[in-house]
C-alpha cells in the first residue's frame, strides 16, 4: 500500500513539474518572440506605438467617464492624425492578400474653437461616429470575404467653429490568387468600362484595368520580420494619376478623330503584362522612393473621356494609396478587431 501511495505521489509531482516546465517554455517562447520584435522595431516604431497606446487609453478613459480630464484639448490636425493612425491600427489588415478593392467616401464635422483646438471628449464622440460610419460602409460593400485595407482621413475645410473631415476607407476581397511574373497569357481584355474580354465574355463584370489592378494587389509583397508581429500604417497619401504621367507605362491612348481601333481597345496578353509591369514600376520604383512611403492599395478604372484639348481618349485612371509603415510587436496593448465582429 505504501509503495502504491509513493508511486501515485511521484506521478503527481512529475505531472506538476511537466506542467510547470511547459508553462515556462510557453512563457519563454512568447517573451523571446516579443524580444525579437522589439529588436526589429526602430526608434520611430517604438515612439509610434507609445503614441497609439496613449491615445487608445485616453479614448477608453473618456468612454468610461465623459468628464475625464474635463477641458483637455488637442490641435485638430493632430487629432485627425491620431484618429487615422488608430483606426488603421485597430481595424485595418493591410498585409493580407487581396485582389478586388472598393473605395467608399463619407464626411463628418468636428467642433473646434478659435485656436483650432478640439475637446478630447468631443474627439471620443467623433471616434465612435467614425467607427459607426466604417461599419455601415463595410456592410454596404459588394465584396465577398472582405476586410478593411486602410482608412484615410483628411481635413477638407475649416472655419472658426468646425472642421469638415473626409473619411475614405478602402475594402479588399481576400484571395489566394498566385501571380506569375507575367500574369496574363491567353486572354485579350477590353481596356475598361467593364467591357469584359474581347470575346464578349464577362461583360459588365470586369475589364483590363480591373484585371491589372487585381494582379498588382495579389502580388503586393509582404514581409514580417518576426512571428506574430505586423505592420500598421499612418500618414496615408492618395495619389491620383490620369494615365499619361509616365510616358506609356500606364495605358493611355488619344485619338483626335475619336476612331479607336480594335487594337486600341483590346489589350492582348503581352500588352496586359507590359502595363502590369508598368504599374509596378510606377508604384515601387518611382512613387515609393519619391514619397518615402510604402504602397498599400490601388484601384484602376478604365475610362473613355476627353483630354484638356477635348480630344477623345481611353485610359486607365489610377488611385494609389501609400502610407508610413510601423512595426509593432505581438504583445502590444491595442487589440485588433474586425468590422464585422
């Protein structure tokens, strides 16, 4: 009997030691991962994280107590910066793989004083309005398997009592599409206007511009230097191109007589690949270094209109999004959420 009890006791002690060791190992792995992330974070990343955590805690405090630090104020342009960065940190999943994108627009007013300062309790209310607006636009999006890619906030006008702020979210349809170096091999596509392919398939569904845009998004590089860490973005810039800014890299044809030939309006695979690589050159070799920011998303639209001299033209209108990238470690204090949570 004593031998039996000793055996049971030994088994229990052994189990407890193993559980303790497992917990220690798990803690060590988590700590090692966080330490690895912190080593990869530069001074700007750390400062950005501290700012976001301060803002997140402030908003939580005002949500719990509207009179928290009554009278505290912040410059309205700083307020917009914090709101945009926080919304991207909280709800945006920029580094997922996407194909289709969809942009929505809205605006709201922020009350300010003569010194262009906004009360922090007012800012907490604006934050809730912005989240509600994002959720509404997310639900209105026609994309499937969708996620928020980015949020852009800009002050569009300001007077002595209020600032009008534009809200521009970009949503994306998640995808596992694999893109070869030359993505297009066997189909000719109508340049735009949802003209489908040149065999009259997919009419009203897609076109050359959308296909190139989807390939650009699917092939957008993602590099995460440590397990569990990820990038968030601030200082979003929107670059709009009409198509003729960089010689012929982007699709753009003008015909003064308006007589566009089948070769003009139908892009063969080699032309599709040429303009796909042209887009990549504009994004990664020209605009990223020029802006000193990272590419986030694009939206190409094939349009038929006229130039400044009233000459008919067909082109790929470009809307490109860039932002300042910040690395955050897996253990930072702001929990990410999805708009459909």
